[in-house]
């Protein structure tokens, strides 16, 4: 593919503008990370990506338009230096960037995370010169390049489960002169050959803290992890690892979501109507709490959904024809909530009363004054992985 001869000059100007915009917006990041972003050519790591069209298709699906330098040089370069997440893969399938096609719907499975979030993650992990770091989720390699620029390549190890993603990242990194340790590996198990690490930072989310990550951290080391669950509630935690291998740290404020690590992804559950079919024989009751407590597009709803995963750890949630379904493939339990005459009615079946459990926790959450994420501490020790709050009953992380 032939690129314009003034690409580097164009990129320098756009990169400087991006960094200035991030600084002017008050990005809470160490200035040294902003300086690194001013030197790393992001466009090298995103030769092709998808951007959403202005309107969905006739079926209501998002239309994803491929963007490359060959298709539209200006749009490609401008997007590469925008503070935007650029989707590079859907449903685990690689695109042919020489002949890319428009996509309708699909689940993003790889992306180049928006620069402000990448910089915030490295900064939140309290990474500084001299630290050795393990990055989980190399992706396009852009975040890895920032770490190499700041710390030096010899201090950076990055692992990626997808071999094609890793190969592309390696080509881009080496082409820019960065030589970190790269490995195809499941990030749940860290990377023992390069341990021990001062900092571990994940660019994908886990249901619980993988024990290997704590085992590979130096005493006093820190682990920054996005956490999620099968209700797709999200949080981030910054753990400090003690000499005895235990760890503790706060949930961080703000709602930030990452793609789930593939080994922690939710299982397929089939047709929710099939699960709800047997519930019609159950007598409905009035719901004490409406599903909007979990589904609303608010910071509190996102936070509450993350906490609720601890009381129904194997449940998944989907709305079909204005009926909210909860499905638990592990226990065989299900619930369905439907609006009627201005109220919500719930039917439940199986060994676990899923919505009743969630309502019980919402009662406790409200009684505690609806505490925010920064008031919770995650403890990992011989008793498991527990979210601790002075006024809310302890919650165990799913799988932890």
C-alpha cells in the first residue's frame, strides 16, 4: 500500500493537537505519559479499523464502515489521532484490509482503546521510571508502545491471546524500534518467564482477580485490573500486593468498560423465551425495585449492576420485547420482569430466586446510603476475594 509522502508530517501535527486537547481537557495523567503520547505514532498501529455510520440499518443494527488510508486517507489519519476507541475486529474474525467490507452488527473483540483511557490506565497504576511492567492484552500494540517509550523496552512485557493480533502488534512495535518481550499467552496466568513485576496492568476485564498475577508481583507491587461479570457490570481496582501474597485496594471511581478476557466471557444461553416459557405457570408478584435500577444509563446503575453480580454470579440479563430476562445457565434458574399498568411484575423459577436476591441487595445498598465505588475495598486472601464496605454485607466476586 502506498502512503502519501507527507504522512509523517501530517501525523506529527495531528498528534500534537491530540495531546494538547487531552491536556487542555484536564486528563488526570502523569505529564510524562502525555509526553510519551506526543512521540508514539498511533497511526502505525491502526492500519485499518471500523467506525459507526450515522444511522443504523433497516434492522436496527449498527453499520460499521471500514476505514483505511487507501479508502479515505484524511478520515483514517484524523480518526487515528482522535480520542476515540477504534474497533479493529468483530466476533474474532480478521478483516481483509485490502478489500474490507461494511459490517452490520457484530460484537467487537479487539480495538485500539481511546488514548485518554490508555494514558489514564498507565497513570492510575502509578507506573514510574525503573518499574518492570506486565501488560495483559497487547491488542494493536499502541499501549505497549507508550510503555516502551516511557520506561524502555527492556522493562515491558506484554501478552496477547490472539495470535493474529499479536503478530500485527509485533510488526508495528518492531517497525517503530520498540522491542518489548511479547508472548502469545492467556493473561489469566500472567507470564512467569519475566516475573517479578512492579506493576501489572490489564487492558481486558476479568470476573475475579487471577491468582497468578498476585504471585508474579513483587511485594509492594500494584495490579490494576478492570473487573466485570455476566451482568456486564464494570469496575476497576488497584490492588497493592503484600509480601505474604495477599492483596487489598480500592475500587476506582468512574465507569470504564473493557472487553472481557476470552476465558472469562459469558456462556451462550440460547433463546431467552425458552427460559421464560416455564415461568408462565408461576404466579407473578409485584417487583419491589424496577429493572431500571440496573439498566439505566447512569453511573449508579452501572455500579449497582457490578455489585449485584456478586449475589447472582452466574446470571445474565437481556431484554426482549420489553421483557427483562435473567438467565442462569449454571443453576438452571430464570426470572422475567414485565411492565403492567405502570408496575413491574416478576416471575421466577429454578433453585435460585434471581430477582429476589437482587432486590435484597438493593435494599441493603439503599439502606447504606447508596455508596459509590470508591467506598468499597477489595480484599484477596485465604478467605477468597471479597468486596468490603462498612455498611454493606460482604460480597464475593464471581469465581473468586
